[in-house]
């Protein structure tokens, strides 16, 4: 795996509201936050650009609504913002894809000469997956760091309900098998940028614990 010198790390919607399991239900991959933090540190240490996205929900009752505490970034993200030597961008959005936010992510990436995206964040099968799909469609080389994402159990049609781990695997198969993105692990990415991994639970086998 090769990571471009100007590959952009996309940190999707790592917000306090997602700690509310009473609202969202059971989640997977408790190691996601430590993996996201490690990737942010690696990107800032190697002077690569970081994009932070924040979901400003317009849905009544959502804990992600702007002005609510849940809309804020988690502490470990907020304390890292602005600490890198490379450019950083904050994108706010009301829909799943970071490419439909403000400011225009695609325009910023192209103006910066960025051709490779490394996607992390919340939720695996929602905003992270949608952003990765669009990135692939727009011609970017997309790496989707599965164990640096997490999601929640979800109910769909016909009474079907899938646990978070199954949803994450479906995302991985769809993105990788469909050619939208290369699905990778945190340890692989850290190794590619020359940063020692030192992670526990970095493999997919630990993603549901």
C-alpha cells in the first residue's frame, strides 16, 4: 500500500452525540476512537492534510442538531484540530456525503492537488460509506479504514434488523468488491506512512468487541 505525501485524512462526524447508546442502540468496534486518534496523530506528524466533517442535523429530536452539546466533536478530536503542519479543513453538512457540505470539499481537494483520500469516522455504513462511494465516483483513490469506523445496529424493511458488525462487513464488501474504495486496517495505514502501529484490536477480528 502506498500513501501519497498529500493524501487527505477524512475524519467523518466524530461527534459527542454518538456516545448516546440509548438513542442509537448497540455499537461495534470499541477500538475505533483510538484508531482514529492514531491516524490523526500520524497525519499531523507527517504534515499531511486533514479534513474534519461535522453533521449538523436538521431532523427534529436528533442529538446531532447544531447548538446541542451532541453536535460538538468528541474531546480527542477537538484537542487535535489545528495542530498539524499541513492544511486542515472543516466541512459542515446536513446530509450523508461530505461532498455535499460547506465549503465545497471536492473543490478544496482539487485546488490542493489531492488525489487520495483516507476515510475514517462515524457511521461506517452511513456518512463514511456514502463519502467513500462519492469519492470513488469522483475519481479519487479512496482508502476506507474499516477498523477506524464504527456503527450501530439498524432496523430496515420487513422487520429485518442487522447488528453493527454485519452492517460494517456489508459496507466493506460493497466498497471493496464494487471498486469504490480499497478497504484497509489502521495498522496497515500507519505502517505505510512510517508510523509504528502499537495498536490493540486493529484487525477486523476485534472490530465487534
